[in-house]
C-alpha cells in the first residue's frame, strides 16, 4: 500500500531533531548548507568529514528517527568516499547523498558550478556501495547537471548513476513542476526532491511530488531560516526597546523546553543513583 512520500525536515542541531520527532516526522536530514551556516561559513565545501560526522552523531544520540546526511562530494575521490561511507555508517546514519560537482562545490541553486565527468561520479558510487556494511544504508546520487549541461544530461547521468548502484536519485534545481514530472518519467526508480526556499525550484507540496513518484522530500534549510529570522527580529527588538517583553508570547516556555530536554527524567535518575526519596525536600543543594 502506498503511504505517500517520506518528508525529511532539515535539523541543524539535536534539539531541533527532537522537535521534528515530537511533530511526527518519520526521518530527519542534516544539510551541508545548514551545517556550514551554523559554523558561520558559506556552503562551499569547507566543513570537514570529521565535523559532519560529529554533528550527525549528536543528532542521532538525541532522537530515534533515521537521519539522512548531505556528504557533499564525498570529501575526495573514490577511495575517500569509502572512508566517508564507513564513518557515517558507524555513526548510525541511515544514508548519505553524494553530488557530482567539482571542488570547490557550490550551493545547488547558485551559478558557477562545474561537474565531474560522469565516469568519476560512477566510480564514487561504486566505491560507496562497496564500502557499506549494511545494504539498507542508502546511497543517494545527486546530479547538478540541470544548470550546467542541461536537463537531458541530468536524466542521462541519473540513469548511469542508478546503474552504478545508487539507491536513490536526487536531481538538484529543477525549475518547474513540469520538469519534476518529466524527470521522474525519464529516470524511473526511487527519487528525492529538494524543496529548499529562494532557489530555482518551485515549492511544491509533498502530495504533488509523491504523485509524480518522488519518495523522499527534503526541506533542508527551512527550520534554520525561520529560526534565524525570529532571532534577528528579537535582537532588533531588544536593541530598540531595551527589553524582550514583546517577544515572550512567541517563546517556548521554560516548562516546554525542560519537557523537550527530558529534564525531569534526569532529576529522577539522579535521585535514584543517590538513593534519595522522590520529593523536592531531598534534593542535594
């Protein structure tokens, strides 16, 4: 029975991942653009494999949801991709996507991108498949060809990447709803759609994309963008008025935050370890 596509919100830290789980999502996504931005860096391949894996592990430790990760260009050539897959898999990640850009890479919705030869990306995919120890670890192949070498090449590359062993194809920066449908017809199999904002792609809904055949749908930087805008407005308000009172009704309460963190459970375990009765008067201070 078709239950519709899996929607993966971008989560840029462990607490956001917990909010996603509480909201009822089935899986979450760690975006390279969001992770780079959280370090105050542009998305041009500056974040290292070690930093990516550490961020992924922190998210995995905070939630029970499967995590899919952006792995940029694989952090090197085919032999580097082997280690990339091994590191992400050992951290508990459910899958990664690799892209066919030359370094220095660019955000998929910006100009100035260059592509590696198709056979180079095929070699990376074969290396990724060979390196995984669990066949359920997803290898997702992203192609940025649409705005470099054209739509037809994007379809051709996607089919070659699938033949090389990719489990899922990710066509980046398609421009219209019709292009999403045409791509799905030209590249049958598991597909991923990227619904980032302010880019080249229209912001389509999950049902529309699911009906076309897209099984995974990313909202990669959505939570980061809305959080940054809210904090920007807060800071401007404090500078202007000298207080935060105008924003208190927009905040998560202390009680809600503690509930999200599992604060009560930590206190309860602490009391148990010290053999103290479960009442406020017995707390160590």
